[in-house]
C-alpha cells in the first residue's frame, strides 16, 4: 500500500517551543496551528510465502506552518523499516527481526528539538506451546545503540529483552 499526498489542514495540533526555554533541552508544548500544509509519502510492501515473510515500510513527511513559513516541529523524522522472519513447526514457532533506519530530524524551529539519525535492530519470536499457552520473546535495540528518539529529552534505554507468557483466563 502506498500514499503520496499534499494536504492543506486547518486547526492542526502540533508542537512548538516554549520561549524562553530553560536549558539544557528546551521545552515544547502542543498548540493549535490555524493552517498547515502537509506533504509526504508513505509506502509499505510485504510478501508472505507462508514459511517466511518480508516487508518494507517508509515514511517521508514535511509540514509547514502557513502563517510563518516555518516547519512544524511535531513532524517525525524520515524512516525506513525492514522486517523479515520465518514460520516453522506447523506455524507454532515464529521468529524474525526488524531494522529501523531513522534519519536525523533537524527541520525544527529550535535546535533543542533536533535529533540525530540512528539505526536499530530488534528481534522477535513467538512459540505456541498449546491452545492455551503462548510464549513471546522481544529483544529491542539488540546492539545497545545509544540514541535519542525525536521529541524526547532522554536517550532510549538501550538493549531491552522481554519474555512473556500468555495464558487466557476463562474458557476458550
């Protein structure tokens, strides 16, 4: 699926810096823009061969405050996401990975909001033990990359692993 658009929007909710802003990161607040122009492209393609799957998704968005001609600070950075995985053991086991390529976001009205580019690898897995028990494993930021996501003031927590077991309560 894909979408290419040019949209003129009224009463758009977005963020803007609070001035004067305290150091070191600055502050921002969500405000109502009278009129903005949004342009962009969002593209997604997947292929599922039953025993394996792949996908790619990409976003490229620009936003302009029509009153000032400045960028809208809440527009996310460009991003490409690649996903792939396999299904085994009669689809009881699913394992895969995801790579996110995120561009720097410096189209902002104050440097404190800007963020650098980063690439992150995540892994995921699921095993269906029985009709009533499923085990999930998610590993985020496999290589412990240090980065600060756009519109946050703190770095990502780094490597993170979660193991979960799902057991429904009640009759199935």
